[in-house]
C-alpha cells in the first residue's frame, strides 16, 4: 500500500558527494511518508502523536507484530485511564 521509508542504515550506506544528495532525498522521503502516516492516524482518530507514531513504525520495521503493538497501546491507555480515575477519586 505504502512504500516503506528507507531505514537509517540504508540512508547511511552511501558514499562520496552523491551520497549527501541521496541521503537528503531519502530523508525527505521519510519525512513525507511519516507526514502521510500521521495524517492517516489523525483521520482514524488514533490519538498518536508524531513521536509515538514514529516509534510504532520503527518497532514494526524491527519485526514487532502491528496487531500486538496495537493491543499493548490499548491496554496502556486503559491502565492510564484507570489510574487517572482512581487518582481523581482520592483527591
């Protein structure tokens, strides 16, 4: 569906003067991809900010199952809500 952004190691593998132009082009491609992913995330109302989304993308690139990652995020949000609710009750 979407082209995967080049990994950091792929961006760093170039050499010579042409590599800086290639690295800049790759960096722009990564930024554009992340911008598109952030827009999709906003449309889907995921509540993920750019930093969190970037971490999720990197984890998926490392082989983490996206569905498992989604479940962990949902559970962390539930736990956070429960802690906030308990904190509000004691205040």
